[in-house]
């Protein structure tokens, strides 16, 4: 039987998604954010104090204008973000976090810590380090051959 790394990574990704939703449910987290919403929240938190616009997110996450627009609209409807008009260019709307999103982000971070602990069970420090080295090599293989 041939070892298929892509299939194994996809299966792991599916299990990670299931586990995150399970953790969210156990912790009574109402309406956990989608994976892209979670990434957007994290990006905005990590870049607190900087002005962030839709274009920044399109470029950062390599998604289309339509996709990011739809995700931001959902986030705005769910009170996770606010879009405020730029004082110098009325066409630009700065994306800012709400108190609801800060709470959700903290809940999300807690879920990721729990998941990470479960993933690391039974692994030595050496195994964890080697896994990261291997993943980085795989990412570089893909990046360098595009």
C-alpha cells in the first residue's frame, strides 16, 4: 500500500475541524466562527492598532473580493466586526473588532489550546520538533514548485 501524505493531511484536517466544533459545543460556545472568520479575527487581533481594510484581507488570505466581501458581511451581521468609513477616502471602510468578537476570539484561542494539547499527547519534544521540520519542508516543496 502506497503512503499518501495528501490524504492523511486531509483526514487530519477533517478530524481537527470536527474536534474544534466538539470542543466549542462542550464549552457552550455559541456560533463558533468559520475557519476563515477565525483567521480574520486572529489577523485583526495580531495587527491591533493598524488600519485594516478588505483589500488587506484579500491579499493576506489569497481569496477573491467576492469571498471576503461575503465573509465580512456575515461577520458584520453577527456583530463580530464593524466597518467604519475612512476619513480621507469614503470608498474605504476600516475593519475593526467588536467586544463580541474579542470574546469569541478568546473562546477560540482556548479551544485551540485544548486541541493542541490533545494533538501533542504521547509525543516527545523531539517528535514534535521533527514534525514541524517535516511540515515546513513540505510547505517549501509546494511553494518552490508553483
